[in-house]
């Protein structure tokens, strides 16, 4: 069966060694220590900074897709939440669409509980509010691949859980692949699959429990799992 996402030979000099990766529809987390290559992997899949390799999404070569089609294939949410434009929340969400669709914008305003902020300039919002606006923009075109770099950072506990629910629902309903870098290891049980990145390579790939109990995780994080908590490895 042809995978939804088929990436071959992805590489970014000094940051990401040659990586082959396939993704099916569903939720996949990317974890790793600081500087391990999580963001580089996401950027390579998005075709940013990529110097080698190619990405096929539903059989289409990402690099050959014209901009409107690319928006339907892939959305990338970077880790930065900086928005300096004095434009409205509503208009920022609309920027994620290849063609005007006020109904879709309204749907996302409601879904992310942004109705009251719809006409407020985004440079006047809190960091957490801007995060929700940018998540809505990424969701807007219903892409086949969602690449999200630490989307749960800066969110309060309710919105961490609610965002995970929304992403899970999107993956089920639209059949898209969601690849999300996660900083908090306790959040990975919301995902079906986990990729552990270390030294610019994917060093473990499996279910949350498989990766959390792996020797690769101990080496990468210098931590040992104890139930749902952690202790520092004696080898650290």
C-alpha cells in the first residue's frame, strides 16, 4: 500500500543526516533533546532548507506543486509565535487558504474559540492566543500533511488538551498525517507513533511505550522512565 507521505534521502548539511520516512494518516510525535534535529526534520519535510531528497504527498512531488496546490498538500507551523502585522485574527486565518472561504474561517474561529478576537489585530494578542490563531491558519486548507513545531508550547493546560483533541479529530476526519514536535514527554501518549531524533538522525520509531522504554531514549535524554514520571539516568 502506498504511504500517504513518502520522504526519501532528506538531508540538511550539519543538521540532518539522510533520512527516509513514511507516514500514514494519524498522529505522530517527534521528540528529542535540544539541538537534536527535530525542527530540521520538519523543515526538510516542508521543503525548507532542504539540499537533498524529495517528498511525495499522496503520490505528488511537493517540490513540483504550484503554490495553491502546495497549500492543499502541506501546512507548516514554525515554533515562533511572532506576529508583527497589525491585521485581524480573521485575516491571518484566511491567509492559510488558497482561495477565499469565509465559511471555513468562521468554522475555525468557533473551533479554536477565537470569535471574540476575530477582528482584533494579532499583534495585540497574547502568545497563547497567537498560537491558537496560527494553528487555525495551518488547519484552514485541510492539508494532507500538517507539520507543527511545538504547537503546544505557550498554551495553558486546557488548550494543550483541547488542541490535541482537535488535531486527533482532524487526522481522523480528513485522513491527514499530523507530525508534531513535542517538548513535554508526558504529552506523547496522545500520539499513535513517536519518532526520537538525536544527532540529526531518527534513532527510534515506535509506539509511545516502545520509544519511552528504549535504550535510545535513555542515551538521548539521560533520563529513565518510571511509570509516567522520570529520573535522571545514573549514566548522565
